[in-house]
C-alpha cells in the first residue's frame, strides 16, 4: 500500500496557497473549539472519577499537534498542507 503524497502549495500559485490557508484557518478554529470541549470534559471526569480519560488525553495531544501544523502552514513556516492532505499527527 502506498502512502498519500503530501501536497506542497509552494509549487502552485499564491491564490491556490491562499485558498488552502483560508480553509486551514477554518479548520484551526473548529479544532480549537473541539480541544476546549475536550478540556472541559477532562476537568469534569477528573473531578468526578479522580482520573483523566487516557483516550481523550491522546486525542487532545493529537489535536494540539494538528493546531501546530496548521499554524506553521498559515504563517509560511511550512509548505506542507496539513491533514486531510497529509497524515494525521500521531499522539506520540
């Protein structure tokens, strides 16, 4: 099985990159809201059960890395378009 190729908008025109940047900015805001909800759920779970949910912890870590990838792309620090055109960041 082959890996999906990463898309580098640097090879494309600036309007194409601008469109990807706009879409990634929307993804950033949605992801940030989701991360806030996960944080709230973790606070509630920790208060009621005494321990955080490990699956939500892993998801939160992945979302944080995804936000970092988007910020790098939108600020021109990285030319690789984040997920869905690249692999989802691992929670490692």
